[in-house]
């Protein structure tokens, strides 16, 4: 990675405090967040963007808050020379980045707010139009063909302003390995959660962080597997009849053995 570029570390949906009373799982979310901080530090990133659900609940426990503050104080107070203006415009050498964010609002409600123009994104200053890269941090339901929710229960893509170059879409836990094209101007990255919080197929997919490297408004996206993520194996056993427990145990043992060999 070039030292002349601006490097943005991307992670989301850390869910700090998930299963905090479980002796086995209580530290998973914190370990994975610290892994993000360490990688950002290792690759000399200029900033870290997080697209929502830092904590698992809206009212985290004192234990979770204190543990999180220790991590932030250890890794996030540095001496990087990064100029900041209002609204949030970051500058490093000749590269400008304009940041926008939208915290979770019920999707049907937020779509109506956009329809009636009650939510407005301020475009970047005219003098920076050709120099700035605009990033939107979003935390909403996203409709996909395979989605379990209906289109009307998801955030509408048309709400995203045309001047946005890159969307970091949080809330969805499945990691998409690369960005997708929304239109000629805009790309969407769905990083997925950094910790497993449900027994679903997409949670068994590899977890990843990303680094967005910007230079002269061109970018490269680097994917970084979360080496500290707990391995989660998902499979289904179907039978029209009652399956004997010995048969189930045998299939589970075969599955576990195959995964152990794969991850060595």
C-alpha cells in the first residue's frame, strides 16, 4: 500500500457484549474488534470506519462499556496528521474524503421520510466536487433476491444520493467479498458482522475486515480475513423418519473431522 494514499479501515456490527455472561463466548466480540484495531495499526491506516451495532444492545452493561473504552483508549488515540473540516471532510495531502452517516431508522419510515424529502444530504462544497470521494455509512435492511424480508421492509437504493461514491452497508451480517455496482458513480460494500450472533447459514461464511485505499479519487479494496473469528459449522440433516441418535452423532463427527482438516 502506498504511503501517499489515504487508508481507511472498514469494519462493522461488532456486537460488543454479545453473550457476555457466557464463559466461552463473552470475549469473542472484543477479541475480533481488537483484531481490527491491530490490523489497522499494522497497515498504518489513517482512520477506521464502523457502520453500526458497535454494541449488541442499545443499553450495554458497564462491563461491556468499560471493556470497550479500554480498547479505544489503547488503539484510537494517535498523532496522525489528518485535517478535519465541517461537515466531516477529511484531507490528507491532495485527497479529500467526505463522510456521511445514517443510523438505523425503521425502514418503512425512513423510506417515507426520503419520499417527502424530510432527509437531505448536503453535497460536498462546489470547489471540491472533483477532488472529493464521498462515503456513506448506512445501517439498514438491504433487499436482495434471497432476502427473507420484503422489498418494502428494506431501505430503498434510490434514497442514496447520486454524489455518493462508496456505501458501507452495515446491519446485514453476511459478508460480501467485494463491492457491487449500484450505478456508474456508486459502489456498495457489505462487510458483514465480525462476530457470530445467530445459528444461520450466512454466519458460517468467512468473516472479514476491509481496507479502502484512496489516491486521486481512485480506490483499491483490500480484504483481510478475521483470523480471530470463531469457526462456526452449519449443516442440515433431513429425514422423513426419526433419525437414531447414533446416526446423527456419526454424521456430526464426520463433519467436524472434515472441518478440522480444512482449517489446519
